């Protein structure tokens, strides 16, 4: 009589297979994010991500086709989280002027907390036009609440004005990265932009 063949089922650490896969994917993304912040984009390889997450490299390929795909997902998730925080802070304000200053403040607060580092490290290089185009699209989406507030207050060119505001914020973030206090940089930047945009009343 032939022996029965037994098949080892993969261990499922969740109530359903879908939840198990979601948990595994989250573990891989968390591992990749840590590698990115510690070692830059080159550190994010399927083998390295799997090792940190406790999975074989072959298992990583069930979720992501390459290190580049993992990086793209990390950056997209980072911008989605950032955007949610920005929208929440802006939407709680009553006037367009208050929404603009809220956008400025929350952007600098998040940058001071390191939220932008994932985008900077994983968003491609000057020699990667496709990666830079995706990063530019993410930045444009992030600034949607700012453009809406500028439009509401009658700005003649909200697209250009929003780009100029984000340019100022970019330089302010450089100062934060250099170690200047977030309270000081936020106050000076907010006051500068309020003068430039002729926002008379704002919270210090």
C-alpha cells in the first residue's frame, strides 16, 4: 500500500491568508525602510530586506519583483502618510490664510522629525529621469492643499506661487537638516512667507 504523501503548509500567523500576506508585506516594507535610512538606496536589496524581515530572498520575490520596486513603494507610502498629516492639519483651519500657515508649519515639523528622508534617499538620482519625474509628481500631489488655499484667496497664479512657497520650504528644510532649531526655522520661515503673501494676521 503506498505511503500517504504529506505536504507542509506554510505557517500562517494571522486569521486569514490575506491578513498574513499583508503582515508579511508590512514587515518587508518596515525592514526596507530601516535599511534605506541606515544605508541609502543601495542597501535595499531583496536579499537584505528578507534577511532583516526574517524571510528568504525567494519569499521576498512573492511580494516585490526588485529592490527598485520596494524603493518605489516605500517612497509612495511615505508621501501618502505625509500627505494625510498635511491634509489633516490644513483641513482643521477655517480660513485660506490659516490653511497656508498650517501647511508651512506642519511641513517643517514633519521634516524636522525626519519624514522627508525616505523621499530624499529613495526618490531617485539626477541621472534617473523616471524616478525624478515620479518624485516631482508626489511633491505636486503633496502641495494640493496649498494650491487650493492660494486659489481660494484669489492668487493670480496658484501653481507658480505654490512652487515658490515649496522652494522656500526646501531651503528651510536644508537648515533643519544642518541642525538649526525647528522652532526658530519655523518662525522665521512662516513670517517670511506671510510677508511675501501679504498674510497680515498669523499665529506666532
